[in-house]
């Protein structure tokens, strides 16, 4: 039963990951034909969202949409998908103007993507990954989690997968060899739910999401306990396809994001997101994630 | 206290009680039916509710079971918990066909990759719903089938204490309502039937009075409507009581007439008794007048006079005691019986009979002396009349077993059946009154019955007759009065 929850087709490592990158590149080329309607597409800004934050909050989505619409003076469509992978594919194929993705896909497709902005949380564009366990569990460290039923967020998530995967790689282990069983919940909040309910005995979760949830759903986080904090890593950024980097729309979008803290609606959005601001991004902050990706990749 | 047998209870209690019991019985049966129906409805309701719950779940869960997507299965179970708030699902488990748990709504109890508890599996081995009323739980299972392949099962345990509480509430309401209604109906039935059968009590009282010799009719205010059943019955009863009253009055008059006839005969006997010595007495007076100077003759005449007068005195006194009554009617002395000899002496001597007299009464006994003497005298006179010339009339009186037993026997031709029956039957035929031998039968019967005695007759054609009176002595209290 070990590793029954693993989905090789979703693995980002080894040959399959490269294959997919190639596939995505080909897909993007093919879709270039569809870009005949580019002018029309430019009319509507399509902004992709991943479950890096609490996408379930409709009020937040409405406010964000209202802010962007007002700032860009264009209709804005917020595009959501269940997995990171779906959003990444849409982004690479230029079907999205930009998307809020995770640091991990950014590192994976660095050559094809360009940073638009990065959120500032508690004064820094950084966040951590947490390893959480049920509050009443006696485990002292990662070593106690061997044989667990473990909940990951998404195979393309840095905090919800890569960090723990790299930790295992350092121990010459894989999720299949180390955990009794693991599964993906496709949402950081779901990881917290899985651990709080006891469905999973441990979980890998976005530290920023866990902290925001502590404000919004204290009962849920109270049922869990942080067993391990990762080092500080680059906060999930907003990125666009490199080919669109210099378009007026992307430039306007960046400005709108940087301006957010100065606008009333923007401040309300930031408040709901518990973020300080959006700032121009330095690709260097993702080096930590890149190192983890390399480590895992080197394991084969 | 011993409870009397139901059959001996008055009908005025029995019938209303039966009505009340019937009400209780009907109410019990009805309540039982309602509860059984409720139980069935509840089961059906639960079945359809769990069916809807499990059907909804299985639809969303099947693709995830195929992929063994633990999170999605859990998420479905978790969301269903909120969606089916009307059904108190304690937990639900989704397991693979081999019994390995994929996810449960409470994963702490049913760990993913664990096995479904054997107890749960065995309870639902050949059914989809199992109700355990003691633990107030229902267990349900739904097989997950994909392309005709059994890919797993959903198990659920449901708290049915709400249903049970509802049933108990209905039971209590039923008991309270039915109990109350039954009580009211039973009471109403009791009162109504009691009213209906009340005339029976009146009739019973009246019949009881009749037995005691009170022939008064049912009073007008109790007669009721002449068209009602009891109204008609009471009126018929009054007619009957009236005719009984007339009959009784007739009988009393007859007895009085007989008494007079008997008295007449006795009087003639007494007159004869007095007349017999009178000739001798007058002779003695003559002798005294003529030869009174001779001492021997005078003595002998005076002696004769004295004996004659003594005889007369005995006869007169006996008659007085018998018919005027003694100063102590509640008692009887030996002498009171012995004196009867004087009253039958004339009949005895006239028919040259011998009298066998055995009086074993030692002293005074507590009994109605007047009635005993009159009855005995009548029997003796009848015996004298029945005996052939020169025959013997026997009299015996003794005490035995709290009774005074008096036997009078003759050597006559025996009593005709009619007269014998007249003595022994409760009511003698009136046609006897003209028969000489039957003279006084009516009176004897009345006298003996009046003091609670019985008459027995032994008779055979040509071999005489023995009539025995068994008369109970009066009670201790009566004795006290005597003393």
C-alpha cells in the first residue's frame, strides 16, 4: 500500500517533468494559432489564481476583481483551477495575462516565465513551510513521522510538497519509502482539515496560509501543532509568460499591484489577504526553492 | 378478607365492571396497533432516509474509490455530515472490497488503511439496515458497484435515539390519553349501566320482603314508566304481590275458623268432663243431706265431692292455660304438657282408649309453650278420633340436639295421602278443611311453622300413624328472658 497515493504522472522530477515541459512548450506553440484573437484577448485581463491563498473567500475575489478592473480600466476575469498544474499550463500557453503561482512552478519554468510582483508578508517577500501534526500527538521531530499517513497539498506546491520532499531527499528517502501512505488534498486549508480531523497523521502546509487560518478559523488550526518550520523561502509570486513580459497590459498590471496599498479597495484586498503590499520581485529570493528542486531532481 | 366469587357479586357491580374491563381491553389493543404501525413507519422512514444518504454519498464517492483518493472521499463524507443534518450519522466509512478502510468521517476511530470492524461487517452481512433498539443505533451499508464490479462499501452508524424518544413519547401520550379516556368511559359505562340495572335492586328488595311476609306493592314513585320493561315488570309484580296478600289473608281467616271449630269441639269435651263428675257430685250432696249425720257416710261423700271438684279444677285450669296463655309464653314446663291429658280425657274414655304417656321433659324448657300445647292438643284429639275403640294413643316428649321432639301415635287406619302431604308440604290444600280427620291440620302447620318447627309423618294403611314435631329450642338470649 505504500505510496498508493503517489501519482507518477504528476511528478515534476526526472524525465517525466522534462517531458511535460516540452509538452507545454509545444502546446504553447500550437496555441499561438489561437492568438490570432490576441487583440480581443487583450481586451479582457485574465488573471489566474492557485490555492496559494484562501480562494474560497468570495468577498476577497470580488474585491480583487473590482480593484483590478478599476485600475486597468478593462474587464478582468479571475481564472481558478483545482490544481497548480492547470494554472501553470494556462500561463505558459499565454491564455492568462498573469497568474499568482507558487515559487516551485516558477523555478521549474523559470526560462519561460517572468516575475510580475511578489507579495510582502510581515515586511518580507518570504514565507515558510510548516510540518503540522494533530495537537495531541506526541511526535517531537520529523523522525517520528516515519510510517505516517501524510497529507500533501499539491505536487506542484513548494510549501505543501517540495520542502518536505527535499527534506526526505536529504535523508535519501522518498514519500513512498518514508510514509505509510500519503495523499494530496489540492489545497493548503484541506491539509489543515485532514490533520485536524485525524485523517492524516501529519501534513505539509503553507506557513502563510496556516497563520492566516489561525486568525480566520482558529478552531481548525488549534487542532493542529507545528512540528517543524522550514527556512524562509520566496513567497508565491505573480508571474506572466516571458513572451508577454513587455506588453502594456503586464506593465499596467504590475503598476496596479504595486499601487495596491495606496488605494482603498486595494487596502481592503491586502487586509483580507493579511499582506502588506505587492512589490517588484528579485528572482534571487527563489534560489532556496531552486536549490531544493535541484536536490530532489538529483535524487532521480 | 376473602373476596367473594365474581359470580356471587351483585349484577349492578358485575355488568358495569365488565363494561369498564371491555373498555380497557379495547384501548390496550388499539394502543398496541398504533405503536406497531408507528414502529413500521419509523423503520420505513429511516430506511428511505439512510437510503438517500448512502445513495448520494456513493454517487460522489465511486470515482474517488476507483482512484483511491483518500482526501476526496473524506471530503465527501465530511460534507455529507452537514448536508444530512436530519439524520444523526455517528460515522461513515468507505472501504475497498477487501475491507480496507479508504477514509472514514471520524478517521481517529477508523484509520485509513485499517480494516472495517468485524462486528459491523457481520451485522450487515445479509442486509443493508440493522436496527439495534437496545443501543438505539442503526447500522447501514451500501455496496459500491462500478461496471458490475464490487469496488467497495459505505458503512454508516446512525443514532436513532431521536426516533426511539419519539416512539416513547407517543407511547406515553397514548397511555396518558387512552388511560384517561378509558377511565372516563369506564366510569361513564359503570354509572350508565348501574342506572340501567338499578330496578333489579328494587325488585330484589321487594322479593326479599315478600319472603319475610311483607306483601306491600312497589311504591308508585319507584314504578317507573309503564312502557318501560321494568315499569311493566314492576306492575306485574304488584299484581302478583296483591294476589299473594289476598291468599295469605284467606289462609289466616281459615286458620281462625279452624281454631274456633277446634275450640268448639274441645269445649264440648270439657263440658262433658265437667258434666261427668257433676252427677256423682250431686249424688254426694244428696247423700250428705240425707245421711250427713253418719260420720262414715259423710266422710265418703265429702271425699267423693273433693275428687270430683279436683277433676273439674284440673280440666278448667288446663283449658285456661292452653287457650288464654300462661304468664310465661316463652317457656314450657313438664306440667304444661302433662295437663293436656285432662283435655283429652273425655275422648279417651268415650272411646275406651288407653293413653301411653311418656313425658321426658324434666323441667322448664325455653320454647313457645302456648303454640306447642295447642299443636300437641290438636294432634292428640285427632289421634283419639282416628284410633279404633279400645286402642292405644301414645304420646312422647323428649329433648334432643337442641330440639323438643314430640310424637303422637295412634293405631288407626293410617292417614290418607292428601292429609299426610298436607302436613309435610309447605302449604296444605284448602279442601281438607271439611274432613274431620283433617281438622286442625291447617292450624297445626301454622303453629309449628310459626315457632320454626317441622312436621314429619309416618303412616301406613291399617297400621296407624305417627306424627312427629321437631321444634328448635329458643336461643340463649331467649333463655335469659325465661330465667
